[in-house]
């Protein structure tokens, strides 16, 4: 139940933030996030492609490839869920699925992904991203750490 709630929470939170960004006129952006001294800004970008607009001229691929990847994550998660343990990998997969669901919603219902976070410091200043992207990246790190810990544990057993 915890992992289903994590998927829902990550998706809903990102979609709510995207909705808030979309409800404001373009002239409201960019604006600094309070308390960050201008380091973090909210901007509004409609990304019709992969990160940084790559392949935006191929909208079918941009919709279908992330759907296939999210489906494979969901399959792995479904197989892993009934097993005991593997909490780090389950949490990582849940974060990735939640972020992917939010971005897939955008791709299929808006025709673009709403990106809104900007870090005003090199090298991060080259991209604008959203919270779903953060969850995908963080979940990837968690799942990777899980595999690393499992490999180290198995090696010690030998």
C-alpha cells in the first residue's frame, strides 16, 4: 500500500504544480523561488520532445517510447511487489513510475510536458525540468543503489 501511495503522491504533486504553472500567464515567469536567493526559479516551458526538446519532430516516438519504458518499469514493479524485502528497489521503482505517469499524462493530454524548475548555476542552468523528472532521477538512483547493495551482499556470501 505504501508504494501505491508513493506513486500516487508523486504523480499528483507534480501534476498540481504543473497545473499551477499553466494557470499563470507567460508574463508571470521567470520568478525566483523565495529563500533561494535567485538560485532556483520557476519558469514555464512546453517541451514537445525528450529532454531539451530532442526529437520533438517525431511526436509518436516521443509518446510511445516513454510509455514502453514506463510499462517495463511497472512490470518489474509488479513482479517485485509480492516478494519480501527489496524495499529500496521498490521505492525507487515507485518514484520512477510516479514521475513517468505525470509526464505521460502531459504527453497524451496536453501534447507536451510542462517543465518549470530552473537552477541558475552551471552546469544545471542548461535545462528546465519538473518534479516528475526529479522523481525519475531519484528513483533511478535508489534502484541502482539497491542493485549495488545486493551485489556487494552476494559477493560477501561467497
